């Protein structure tokens, strides 16, 4: 299958381009915020909320501003570990999506949403809005033409929650450079589906155990597969497994010490959200022993 041309891609996403152009050019909203608004709406569509852009396209500018402000509330609620206090802060979004949606529901799917928004930012928004961004960013000038691989500088990125976005000048795709289209449009973008496989880190939870109540590798797997399905756990790493942990599990008398933590890689980021249910930490129990689960954040958690 051949790669789509820039013109084909723009035509396929004509409604999204019209709305984004209105946000950053006519309404003069910040480019970084507008990119996140568009990625949030794209994730809504993928999450099952219908033809959002067909609905928004016919709205007045004032209504688009109000809906964009609610989209900002949506992606900002994902930045916090704490669930939102008010579950009814996006009434317009709920009304026009014709579905039960609230900040609480979005936060309950926090890690699924973050991963999905990241993907739409880097795979769709970075490509279909590049020419529009060149027109509104002050850093977009003829100097970019001297280095066609130089990405546009978008104030606000890298974002602390949604990471980086690599937007190349639109001229890269239009010039007769070798492999230019394949550089911009990787195989599979045409007919994009965001049911992607998240990275290991995005699919991982960190487990902690109570001292004096040892939990085994088998108990961890049994507990979570019993609740969330037999294929939900991809792997479990505990210090006793002799994995990459730098912790010494043997005390000064040569006896094996109880593992106090583990890293569990799951089948999907959706399972992460099911386990945490919108909370920073969840408590589970097996054979009278407690297990606390939270999102794995970085390698400082003790296991790689």
C-alpha cells in the first residue's frame, strides 16, 4: 500500500484542520494548548463518542471556545493523581457528545487517556497541522528551510504529562527528498486506529507488601488474573526472581529476606486503569495479606 500524499492526508482530516486553524488563527489560542485540545477530541472519538468534528464544525465561534475550554479541563484533570472534586464541570461536552461523560469518568480512565492523547499528538496532530503551525509560530521562519529536518519549536512542549511532539516543516513532505513521505508518514497511518500497544512502562503497576507478611510471585499472579482475566498479567518482577533489581535480598546471616515490592507488567494500559479505578493507590488482599498497587512511575521505584 502506498503512503498518502500530504494533500490526501489533509483532505482526509479536513474538518480537524478547519477547527484547529480556527482555534490558533482566528481565535488566537495558544498552539500547544490547541494541539492538546485536538488530541483530546480525537481520543474522545476513538473512545466511542461519535463524530465529534462533524458536530463541532457547524458551531459558532463562541460555542467552540466554550467546548475548547472544557477540553482543557479534561486534559488538565489527567495531570493530577487526585480525582476531580466536581464531576459535572463539562456540561457542554456531555450535551453534545450525547453520552455520559464527566471529569470523574475521564480520570477513571486516566492512563488510557494519557497514552491515547500522546499517540494522537505524535502520530496525527504533528502531521496534519504542520503547515498551520508554521503560519502561527513566531519561530517558524525561512531559517527552517536551511535545515529541512529541524522540528518546529512549540512553546509548552515537552509537556510534563504528554511528552514531546515532533512537528517538521511542511516543506519536507513537498520537496523531492528521498523517502520524504516515508519519513513523515509511516506505514499504517492511513486509516489510523489508536488501539495501539502501549509501552511496557505505560502498562506497568508497582506493588508493595507489608513486612512480615510475605507475598509470593504465584500469589500476585493468581490475585490479579482471578479478578481481571487470565491473560491480564504479562510478567511480574520481584527481587527474589533475581531480576534487574540492585537490592540484596539476603541478610547478614545468609537468610533470604522477604520481597517488599514488585513490578507487574500488564496486557494493556486499560487494565492499569481497571486496577487503580481512578485512584492513586488501591489496596488488594490475598490469603490475609495486603498488596498495594500504584502506577509505576520511573526506575527509582527499584526495578527496571
